[in-house]
C-alpha cells in the first residue's frame, strides 16, 4: 500500500522554523504531552473533529447523523464529542450547514505532499529558505518522511527536522543523512520535572542527543543542529534549568551546536484548545517579563560558554514603570 501521512497544517512563508522563508509541514501524532503545547491538534495520532462555538447554529444535524452517537450537547449548548468512539467518518463535517466542524488531520500520499510543497519553490529558494518537518513529532511517521525527503533532496531543497527527541534512535539516524538542520527541543534537565511537564522523563531524549552527535561525527555529515528551549512560566523558566542545559550543552556538544534558542511562551493557541474542547490551564498565563528573559539569556550565555550563538525569540511583557516620587 502507498505510504500516507496525516498532516494538520502546511504553513507557507514561515520565518520561525529555520533559516530564510520556509514551508513548514505539521505532522499529526506526538510522543510527548507538553503542558504548553502550541499545536494541540497534532498531539493525537488519529484524525479528530474540531468545533467552533461562534459559528454553530445549534441545529443538532451533526448529532443526528453520527453513526456511533459520539456527539451530544450539554445544557449550555456546548458540543461534546466522545473522541474514543469517533470513527472519523466526517459525516458531521459534511452535514454541518455553518462550517462549524472541521477535521484536524488530512491524509497525504508522498506524491501529493511533494506536489504541494513544490508549489512554494520560487519563494522558498528565492529567500534562502527551505522545508521544515514539524508537528507533533514528524519522526513518528519516519518511513513516509524519508520518502518525501529523498524526493525533495533531488530538487535541492534545504530540509529541517523539528523533533522533540522522544523517538526510537534508528528513526533519528535514518533521517540525518537527508537533513540539513535538526531543530532539537531540550526543555528541562531535571527528569522528574520533565515527566511532570511532558508526561515522560528526559533520559531517552538525552541519549538521542548523544546518538545524533556520534552519528553526525562518524559519518562526517554536514547536518547543522540548533537546540530549542521553551521558557514556560512556572515550569522551565528557572535559572537552575537554563544553567543546567547550558552547562550540559557546553560540556558535551560544543562545536557541534550552531545555535541555542530560548523561546518565549505565549498563549496565542488558546482557541485551538477551545475548538478541541480541552480546558487549557495556561490559557490565562501572561507573557514572561522582559527583565526575566534578559536575565535568563545572561544565565544561558554564562553557562553555555563556547556555544556559537545563544538567542531569545518571542514576545515579552513590559514591566510596569513606577513613576519617580515628586518632592513636596
Ligand atoms: S466524524 Fe463521524 S463518528 Fe466522528 S463525530 Fe463526526 S459523525 Fe460521529
Ligand atoms: S451541525 Fe454544525 S451548526 Fe448544527 S449543531 Fe452541529 S456543529 Fe452546530
């Protein structure tokens, strides 16, 4: 059977996922459950239905058509879906007169996704960009990914792989010869906290960093590596964590990592959680204060001595300016 992948979105003109202007493909399915996930529609590996309250007319056509009775409405007329029962037949999406229901996750063959990406070729190559495989965790669909990457490489696209590192090592190794840049997430050095924040300890992720380093060195690959650390309020944004990551990277990976990026938290994905019917504890969380991100960047630079480039990107909150007291 021809290989197929589930993709939730394809962003053209993305400026955040590697050098230049890029086309970023979001693969569905993830091996972690990060409390701050910005793409909650990519977490489950199955297709799922999203609902927009603002568009819904309350006609109940979806409820009536569902063959497995997975849809109901509560007293406040909020749509409730039993995701375990849903068989993703999309009958509810077809029947909805208001387009309030959508399917997260579209099936693509290698050829279909390749053709879609190639449409962006003029602006990608004109702006020194490339293609980024993101998610979710793209390496969970590694056979598909390798086929697609081979075809794109024949056309000389710059390819980036955005991974959480929580994957079988052979999946990572299999993609490295086809990858120009790995964007590797390293979120928390304390494994116990990592488990609380993401649902799993960090041992496998750290092991895979070494696997990647050795594989690149032994084969003399030109693959570049950027490490990315999200700064999440009350979780990963501690001096202790940033120092520990910087120290670890400087000790073990100096010379191999060309950039370490600290990424600021924002809650702009709140509507995505709402559409999935998930209550997200970080929905009201504010941006980090600018002073704190500056301080954490200093900590990172101190700990990560020898690393080529350490930067912060994202939005920050301005601290309140207290006016000076007037005499008299
Ligand atoms: S996709 Fe099909 S099974 Fe799932 S809720 Fe809609 S109608 Fe029911
Ligand atoms: S079919 Fe669409 S408009 Fe009607 S109740 Fe369902 S989601 Fe709302």
